[in-house]
């Protein structure tokens, strides 16, 4: 009986922790959405994010916002063009070309999707710079 009570308490504590973390992430996403946009996406950036949209089904806005912080919980697969993680505690998607530019502290420009911030620029690396045609930069 004590084992069942202990397991029930453990499950309740784990559930409470997950709910608290989810609430915190949603709050940070909402705060980022309410922050002032610094500019809108240009055509090169919109085109550079097309593969990410096609692979993930992620629909994002065109308002570019600033996001800073440490990158944690990262996940990427060799050969897959999209990776994800938490930047400043906010879930982000980004093209895998940005991966080598991750630092201890990151300055990113992002656009907002429903559950993610999508990275457009990371520590000076422009996603569009890698996808633009020669002579258009």
C-alpha cells in the first residue's frame, strides 16, 4: 500500500512539474509575441525559411523580434535541414546551417509561429545568406 501511495505522489509531482514548465514556456512565448517587432521579413528571408515551413508545416508571421539567451535542449539529426531547442527558455526552430553559430549566449532574430519562434538570424549568421542566389546578396 505504501508503494502505491509513493508512486501516486511521484506521478503527481512529475505532473505538477510538467504543467509548471509548460505554463512558464507559454508565458515566455506570449511575452515575446507582445514585444515590439524590429522589422518585417524580407523576400530573401521568407524564401530561405520555405524549406523549414515545408518540412515542419510551421506557419510563422513576418514580424521579426529579438530573442537572447542560452541555447539548451538542442536536438538535431545528421542530414536533416531543421533543428530545434530552447533559446532563452523559448522553443525555437532553425535551419541546421545555423547550428555551428550557437554560443554560450546568443542573440537571435526570430519570427513567431504558434508554438515556436523561428530563427532568422543567429549571432550574426543570416539564414537568407546561405539560400540566396549569387549576386542577390
